[in-house]
């Protein structure tokens, strides 16, 4: 299982703590240090659509120039922005085989991860 996020993000911290509490190992990738490959963003877009993981509620989005925000009207534009500014990606991103989830939801985590054990 792979988790993508920012170590400074409280939601990512909550998710990592949840996995540690339940003894579920993971491979963590810090967006700030490693970025996100264009191909990975395209994969996520193909699976769920960029609208699911483009975080318009976060501070990074809110600080963007209104013209840039207005220009995000298709996946090509959105993915280019997300690659340049991965802080706009809804976090954490959880990949576990075909399971792909954005954010922290204890019920979703329990249903997926604890039902496997």
C-alpha cells in the first residue's frame, strides 16, 4: 500500500497515525520532497476524475490567482497545475491495489483495511 501526502498536513498525519495504530504497513511518499509524476496524476484522473482530488477547500487553492483558478476547466489544465503545486491534491491519497481513496475517513479505512484481516 502507498500513501501520498504532506508530513505537515494534519489530515495526512491522522491517516498515518490510524495505520500505525492498526499495524498496517505502508510506503509513504511526501509530495513536497518527491512531487507527483504526471503519469500518476493521469492514472488517478482516469480512475476517479481530477475533480475528486483537486482540493478547492485548502489554503493553497485559495491563495491562487483567480485567473489561474478560472482556467482550470479540463483535466489537462488541472493535472498541469496539480503537478506544479501538489499541495492542491486532496490528502492523503491511499493506493492499495485497485483501491484508491483521497482523504481521511475512518469508516472507509475500517471497511477496506480491517475487513481484509
